[in-house]
C-alpha cells in the first residue's frame, strides 16, 4: 500500500514537470523570445501553480467530497467560481505578457494554449477521479463476490468431510475420535482465518496437512498418498482455501478399497510463486460422478480469476486413467 502511494506521488511529480516544460517544446520558434523574457517565465510559473491549485482543489476536494456525495449544487457553484477566477487571472496574465512583446499579442496560439491547458487540467482531474472511483467499486464488487464464493466453498468441504466421518461412525471405526479432532482443527482455521483476503502460507499448508491426515485415517492399504512440501513457507502469503479444492477432488475421485491407487500432492514454494501439482488415478466407476460435481472447482477458478487475473496458470490433464492439475500462482 505504501509503495503504491509512493508511486502515485512520483507519477504526479514527473507529470507536473512535463506539464510545466511543455510550452518550451511545443513552440520551439518562440524559444529565443521566451527564454530571455523573465516576465514570461515568472508568469508561466505562476500560471503553472494556478493550474496545480485548480487540479488538486477539483481532484482531491470538489469531486470526491461534493460531487460523489451527491452535493451537485455545491459542486456546480464551486466549479463556476473556480472557472471564473481562473479566466480572470489567466486573462490578466495574457494581457500583461502581450503588452510586453508584440509576438505574444499577434500569436493566436498563445491565447489558445492557455485555454487548452485549463481544459486539460479539468479533464485530467475528472478522468483520474472517475478511474479511481471505478477501481474502488470494482474492488468492493470483487471482495463481495470472493466472500460469496468462499461461503460456498466452506460448506462444500464440510459436507464432504462429515460424510467420511459419518461412514466411520457407522462402521464403529477406532479412528472416529481422531477424525473429529482433526476436523475441529480444520474448522477452527476456516472460521478464524478465512475472513481475511490473505493468510500466511504456513497456516494454509498446516490446514492442508491436517486435511490430508484426516483423509488418510479412512484409507486402506489400497491407496498410497505422497504429500511433499519444498521451499520456504515462513513469510509469503496466499488466499485462504484457494488450493484445497484440487486436493479434495483427488481424495474424492482417486480413492478405492478394491484396486491399487495413488494420490500425489507436491507444493513448491519459491520467493514469489507457489506451484501445486496434484495427481490421482481415476476410479472407473467414479468417472461419471466427476462430471456431475464441479461446484468447488468452478468456484476456485472464479476466485483465481478475481484474485490473480491473468498472472496465474492452471493446466488440467484429464484422460481415462489419470487426473492431474498444475497450478502456479503469485505470492504476496
């Protein structure tokens, strides 16, 4: 946030440098007259200060405080006073310079240039504020949609996990109590951490580890699970629950009590990027159910689109015997 503010200040600073220097480059033929003319230079810089005052009074105060708060009459009064004051001061400057040298009195572009600069200042202040307002509305919309998507993902995960614990309870499995404890740890994370847009990757990986351990409690020797983590997980941040759907689907569609299967989950954490590879063998009698249950995957892809736009990659390999995803996302 601080870097973005610093960048905005630097952009404004250099834009004003260009704005002040522009007249000397637009009319190079007037250079020999303008440059030694100290009166013109003084008035030019005073006019530039007037432009800066007009810009920021409209950009920082009038538009956001008056216009965007539905005080249209107040904004129109302010705008009328500001334009009138600008024209009076501008015409005074122009007449003062025109009386000093015949070049300025006979050159129509000199008069036109002042009014164009005035129009330019107002237009830019309007354009920038409208752009900022649009981005703010877009951010609020995205945040609301992300919250909605997370709300859909959490019950989806809970429903699938409780089904597994229910099956253990029916069969009086000795692992039922352990499963409930693991689920309690998982749901504590879901309740306390996922209201934030970003969480530490260490917490997210602990959550995934608990989930995998919970799933392994119900597996037989027919299913092999390989969970590998590589890299530094201490400082980076990630969106909560953005990875779990891919891992959840592997356990949902790649587990069998009748044939040998394997599930592989690889997490590689780099300085600014996370790579997730999840691969599972497809169980023949579950192939049809995969097509009918894509809620979690659809929501996860929507969240990726909202959070990371075009700077993430997701590839899916889906054939008759294997399902594999390869995801790369930037880290905060």
